[in-house]
């Protein structure tokens, strides 16, 4: 989604770089002919038209975890699930803070 938004917002600059002379940043990747740049630009434009504008992302709610219904519902649904296989992925920050490793 971020790449979609970036490409949509910067399509004009990308097109200029693809169609510009040899001093363009795109040419640092290797030799690109004007014809190849135009073909890449045409493909990019076609894809952007096909997928349309990037979706709007709604702002995050100003709720604490205790007020957020979806989060509380998730916790209730998953309260009985075993988490032992992922526990080694998490650190107890209080322990690390006590020994000065944070």
C-alpha cells in the first residue's frame, strides 16, 4: 500500500527520470535507452490507471487498549490459545532495565 501511494504521488517525477538523458538517477542502474524508458513509463502508467488511486487510510482511534472494542474482542477470542512456541521471541523489558541493558 505504501509503494502504491508513493508511485501514485511521484509518477510524474518517475516518468521524467525514465525519459530523461543519461544523467538521470535511473541510468545509474545500467544503460537504459530512451525506448526502454518509454516502455517502462507506459507500463507503469497502465498499471497505475488499472489499480486506481491508493485507498485512504483512516486515522488510528484515540483509545487506550482497555477502551478498544476490537482489541478486547481479539484478546477474549485468543485467551485460551497456547503461546509457548512464540514466547522466546519476546523479551521481558523490566528484566533488561534492571540490569542496565536497555
